[in-house]
């Protein structure tokens, strides 16, 4: 995720944090697990005000989440059971490389990347490098478990020919805060 500071967290970021905390809570109920957030832009953790309400609602102690600030170069230990969740198409491309390394290193054959899709990102920067990279991320197909914000957007992905290992959708609700 780019950052978790309240000043940069709105709309899609807050929805993504809610999803992340709900997933963390469900996984922690099944077994003891580590939960990490890797920041891609913030070089310091800073405030966690955007993350705290989602953690509180889902029953995940904030101190149970390891938050790794962005560093250059960034070294991230990838473990066998790591499950990667990405919030935007450019991050998907970066994390996809980690997923491929994880599969190769541990002999995994079917480990998807969970991608929370809340917009049709190639439309943000038409006919640009960002447009092409976003479109490339949407073309990863079987490597993606898509979680799409609204059935309308899910239908649009299908019309555009994007198919994933699995695709679920949810209808957003007003943020209680």
C-alpha cells in the first residue's frame, strides 16, 4: 500500500484497509499468523490513524500488524505461507514478481495474488505508460483473485475480456467514521 496516514487515506484506500483488516481477522481466527503491511511510498510509518478504526472494528490489535516503511532498496523476506494483497495495478505488477519467486522457491503451484479492484485504472491515464502498465496488470489472469468493488465494475471487467482465477465482488457501504 502507498501509505496509511490519515492525510493520504480516503475512499479506495480506506475500503482496502477495511478489507485487509477483515481478511487479517479471519486468518488470525484460523491460526496464529503474522500480518504485515508494506508501505511503498511512506519512508516512515508516521501516524496509523487511517488503519486504527478498521483494526478496531475487526478485532485486530494494531500492534499485531507489522508495518514496514518504504526503503530503497527494499528487502522483503517472503515466506511459504505469505498471502499477498494489492490495492492498485502498479503495485500488482511489483507484487507479482514476489509471488512468482515464492512459487519457485517453495514449489507452490497455485497461489493467487488478491487484488482489490475499485476502479478501471487504465482509464485514469489513457494512452500513457501508466495506462499500459495498468492494462498489463489486468492481463495476469489465473494469477489473480479479484475482489471487485461493485457488480457493475465486475461486469465491466468481464465485458473488457478480463478473466481471473476467481472473481468476487462486494457492494460498498458508507464508512462509519
